[in-house]
C-alpha cells in the first residue's frame, strides 16, 4: 500500500537533503511535490490543502532556513504534520467500567464489518476477554451463517435470533451477555450498497437500545473519495467513535481512507490487513507515516543524534568528515559521542546498510579504556596521520599502553573502517549531511 506516495515523497526528501541551504523557493517547490504526491494517492483535496498550509507555515520559518540541516528540519515537519493528520497517537478501544462493553460495527455492504467483528473478537479474546458476537444483519443471504462460521473458527459464541427484528436481537443480546459472563459485545449490523434512510434509521434504533460505547465505521481502503462522504454521513447520523480501515493489504492508494480521520475527526483505531482472523492491527499513525516516508529507524536515529551531539561539536566534525581529515583524536571523541547515544553497535544497526558491514567495530566500555590508552601513547604525528604507524611504532604503542601489537593493529583497522563509515554517514541528515555552503 501507498507505494506510489512513498516513492514520490522519498524522492522529494532526497532532493531536500541534497541541499545545504534552503530558500523559500526550495521549500515551496518541495511542498508542491508533496501536494501532488498526496493528491495522486487519493488523499482528499481539503485535507491536502490543510496539511500543506500547516507544513509551509512551519517550514519557511527562519529557524528552519537558517538551521544546520534545513532539509532535515523540513522532513521532520512533514513527518510530524502527517502523523497529526492521521490522528497523532493510537486510540484504544473504550472499555466500559460497567460490563459489558458494547461495540457496534457499521458501514456499507462489503466493507468488512462481519470479518472485522470476528477479527476484533479474536484479538480481544487473546487479550483475555470474553467477547460475544451478535448477528444483526438479517438481510443479506447467509450473513448469519458467515458470522457463525467465523465464530466457530475463533471459538467465540455468536448470538442470533434468525431473521428477527435487528433492534430486538441487539437488545436481547445484552441480557444474554450479562447472564453468560461476556464482557464485550460486538454487534455486526447490516450494510447497503449505498447510504439510505432505512438503513440509517435501523442503525439509530439499535444505537438507542444498546447505547454502545463504541460505534466503529468499517471503511474499505479500496474505495476512493466516496469513503470520505460515507464517513461524513455515518458520522452525522450516528456520532461515530472511531474507524476501522479494512483491506489495507490490497493494492490500494489508500489516501481516501486516511483522509477520513481529518474530515470526521474520528480516530482510526484498527487496520485490517488480510482476510485471516489475525489480520488486524492497532493503527499507529506514527508507524504508518514512517512506513510511507520510508524513514524507518532513521528518524529515531536523527532524534538520538540530535540529543547527543552538541551543535558546535557536530559542526566541527562535519567539517572534518567533509574534508576527510578524521584523526585518531577525533576518532576517540567520536566514540565518546556515540557512546552517549547508546551502544555503538545499536546505533550502527539503525543505519540502513551500515550495521552489517561494521560487525567487527564493536567497542564496549572496557575496550574503550584500552583504545583511549593506546591513542594516548601515540605521538601527535601518529594521531593525526595514523598511516605512519608501522610495526616498530605499533610495538612501542603497545608497550606504552599495556596492550598488544594485535590490539594496536585492530584499533587502526577500526579507525579506517570508521573513516569509511563517516563518509557514508555524511549522506544522512543530522550525521554530517552534504557539504554546506556559506556559514
Ligand atoms: P460486510 O458486508 O461489511 O460484512 O463485509 P465482509 O466482512 O463480509 O467482507 C467482505 C469481503 O471482504 C469478504 O470477502 C472478506 O473476506 C473481505 N475482507 C474483509 N476485510 C478484509 C481485509 O482486511 N483484507 C482483505 N484482503 N479482505 C478483506
Ligand atoms: Mg456482513
């Protein structure tokens, strides 16, 4: 999902990162690209307009344009605003203090209500709850049977009164749940191909009788802009408490579905990612955006790096990396900085393509002390130009630091590898970045 959007935004980000300084025109151009990418992904135009305005307002500020890594700042802002657009943090299911918690699933025909009712029951059961599924779709042929089959599969009982009036079924299911120790009641309702008065009337009646703690709209991520209209209508009639996005596993542009949150203000609580009973995920806006932006752990890394490196040091280091003048003194300094960020290997693991390569550059605390001793046993010349350290010098350094010639050899190898790594890292935002002009 979101492949097209992902690809486009990543291309834009790459161009942003490639610039040392950003002008307002650069930001505008990048925002134009982001806008087009979102519209092509079928995100609602009003939502896009809003989002771009918010990003722009923050991104053309002095602070960003004059920052050390302006491209990175802009990317961070895009990331933050997209997460906000999708609802910020995840929304948990409301749990009633007085059981049973009643969850009503609504939506158009084929959206995935029945499937997701069962998936949700399955998830809750695994969390130790005792859910009851209720068959209130009496219209579609075999709808009851479908729910019963799924219920059997996940070993969750299904309450059904056949073709009885759905309002009555819903009401009686609560009594049944009370008597049989079910703490959660999930009501599967009927859908229609299109919104109609009769359907809405029935849903309002069921709502009035069961007074649900959650009314979740199931929205098929494959439907285009209509998803937004559907959500608006259901929300105005029923006051939804949340949304389940179904079929996110499919080949979908998905933008319409993610617009639903912005347009209705209803949080997306779950995402359906397949037909199987375990194909249900709690919806995490931040993870979804990371996935779309393809940032993965790099974002976490940027944050860690920002916390650990003080600006002046970072700037000096950048300069050295750029000129590839890294000395052993810098190397020592560098290890110290990285140690502040956590273990060196855990930091390196977060950098795509680098972790693997540097398996043998593992420097733990004990080793660090030895590294420090070895470097302190070197002459200034040796520290600045480690290439001059041949066998006899290695022997002297080993003696001076109480280590072995092999240790000294290993250190020099690590230093060479780090130098190579620095070159690679200099392509990453916040880790040196590309050569800066001016300033
Ligand atoms: P309802 O009419 O709203 O109750 O929709 P159903 O639950 O009967 O689902 C309609 C069809 O969509 C069924 O064939 C489901 O297997 C399929 N479906 C539901 N959710 C998902 C999903 O997350 N991913 C995929 N690939 N298919 C789904
Ligand atoms: Mg159904």
